[in-house]
């Protein structure tokens, strides 16, 4: 009599998200090269073999972590850019979206900052380089519009300004913790006040 095969159970989306969140924290803390499937499994409280039931490799995990983060980031950014706001309002909205993404995907942002350049050299991660080019175009274009319509100072070095704004926003992933005293929107407002209006009083 033939042996009956056990029905294959599909892992739940909730469990998959939990494992990816755990993997993201391990990648962010230890780096991609130093992270092994066993380390992720240990952090998740399971056997390494069991983790392979959900993902075929650590590469697949970091791919899904980064692609999910960037997909959500561009959903927000594209909505802002499509609204065709004035340059200052566009910068304000992009900064606010950025802090919202740090709130949702803090570990993924930290991974992106550390690993994107290295990973982008692999064909599987070409989307990282494509996203970076799109990101730069959106921010530089907005700053250029602002200089052209006199929303921003005419003497701005556009590329230096872009790098300053970019780096000072995304470095927040190193200290921000979701559920803290301030919401991402409140942090964005404070940040924008300092960047756009300065911190010194006129004398």
C-alpha cells in the first residue's frame, strides 16, 4: 500500500515577516558578510534547517528586506513628486516620507547604507543602483527648481546641498528607535526647521 504524502504547509505571511524582521536586525548589527543563516536562526529561536523552509539563502532574505523597503519608499516619493508641489514643499514632503520609512524600516535603512554599494555590483541587486540614480535625480531636480524660482539661495552648491540633506536624514537610522518620544513627523518638522530656517536668531 503506497505511503500517503504529508500535505505541504505554506509558511504564513506573518511568520515570514517576523523572520525577515529578525534577519534585518542581525544584518544591520553584524553586516552581510559576517551574518550566517545559523546566526539568523539562533536569533529567531529556531534551527538553521528550519529557516531554509522559509528562505533558500541569506541572499534571498536581504534581497527581500531591501526590495520591500525601497518599494515602500518609492510609493511615498512618487506620490510626492506627482503632486508637483513647489520646491520647498516638495523637500518638506520628501524629508517627512524619509523619516516615515526610517520608522517603518530602520534596520533595512541601516543595511542599505552599509551594504548597497557592495551588493549593487551583483546582477541580482542591480535595482539598488537604479534606485540610487532615481533618488539623486529627484532630489537634485527639486533643489535646482528651487534655485531657479528663487525658493532657495542662488549661491547654493546643489550637489553639496543634496549630499548634506541626504546624509543628515538617513543617518537618523543609527539612533532612531520606533515608539520613542517623538513621531517621525515631529522629527521631520524639527529637522526641516533647522535645515530650511537655521538655528540662529537674527541679531
